[in-house]
């Protein structure tokens, strides 16, 4: 199963599963993007861990309840491959390899000229420079076993998995659709969720590098409820210093990645021009304020309000990732 960059237009359900939640979104319109409906369900610890399904029976039972409650039986589904499973690699191949031969060529080169940290990957590629002798590609890869575990589970529950995507591409797709992108910018995307953080750097609309970090999560230290519009509300009731330590670790990693891009990837020729902060962490406003204070780089946050039939339709920030997924392949 390959990551497909484009999918046919259809009334498709978009699912995001991570270590702490399942989210569904159905697209209403493309421009400006808005949701026909969305729903979410809290996922108790131990069902999915570090992006891998660790209790498939529990996940199947919970998904079955969600399918029934959300009335999505037998629907086509896109889903996000958990960030923890995905790696991005830049590789060079001979210029004479044609696009329709590329998938086979890359498979043959796995383990020899192309090294990945797992066997039997699923992958997609994106063409970069071509100097006539060699072509540069970006490879997005994940372990086939783990990706197919999600796809097979959805199929077993009588859904039709149509395409897989990765979160940095999904959120960037929404960012681009809203005309937030500017020419020659270097965007540092920070996806700050409750149990993990994804850091990605985009240059000319392409994610060149991605890093993933787990956040400690003790369910006993959180009060978890569902509000009137169906959003999961997380309130931290533990020692705030523990969260501060977690945030400090992430800010250090952000600094390291900025330096890696500046000194290693571009030899001091380019710098980060903007941050894009998003995610479902309940302290996202405090994280935003801290980033603005610490870094001399503008911080952008997507805020989506659409007027529809005289009413203001607000998409919660936790639903922006599935909304970006819903734009996949939509022209």
C-alpha cells in the first residue's frame, strides 16, 4: 500500500487516530475550507502507544462504537499514518529513471543504496531537483506492517480505506489553501498535541525534515470531559512544574532543529522565516505566548471561522488536522 498524494473527489470520511483520541471529519466545502460535521472520542492509554496499535481488540470495539454512533458504515476513509511511524529521507537516483519506473527502482535499492530503519516499508516519493545526471527525491516511508494493521482493521469493520497521509502534509495543505504561505518562506511547523509533538520544516512547500517527540501522559493528572459541542476538554490537575519541564524540553529541540537547518542543511544560506503552531494540547495558548517571547521568528496559528447562512461556523483547532486531511486530492 503506497501513500497516495492524490485521491478522487468523493464524499469521504477523514479519520485521525493517535495515542489519546479518534477524530472524524467530513468536508462541507473547499474554499474557504469548512466541516460538514466532526466528532471525537477519547482513547484510553494503552490502546495505541507511540503510534502503534497495542490493544487491537479494544481499538476494534471502540471504533465499532464510533462507526455506529457517527453513522459511517461502509464509507470510504482517509487516515493519518501516526507521526511516530513515519520518516522522511532525501535520496539521489539516476536522472534516466522515469516516474512510472520509480517505485520499482526504489524497492530494488532498499537495503543497498537506500537505508531505512525498518524492513518492508510503504512509501511515496516527491521529486526535487534534476541536474540531468541525478534526480533528488524525498521519500516518505513507514513500516508496512503497522500501516496495514490500521488499514486492515478499518476494512474488517467494513470501512473502505482509500488513502493514507502524514500529519505535516495535511496541516500544510490547509495552511496553503488558506493563502497563509508566502514566496520563499521557510516554515517551521510545530504540531503540539497532548501526548506528542511533531516538528517539521517546509521549504518551497516541501517538508525537508521531520522530528517526533513523545510527551509523558499520566491520565490521573488530567480531568477529561466532553463539552456541549462535542469537543474533548482536558484540564491539568497535576503539578504545573511537570508541564513546564516538558515544554522546556520541546523548546530545546526546536532550537536544535533550527540550528540543524541553518548550519547543516543550508550552510548558513537560509533561516527559518515563520513558525506554524497547531495541535490539540490544552495549553496551546500558553505555548504560543512562550514561543513569541523566546524566538525572534513570527508565530502563525490557523484560526478558522466561516460564515454560513448568517451563522459563524468555527472549526476547533483540534479539528484542523482532519480538515487538512479532507483537502487531500481536492482541486
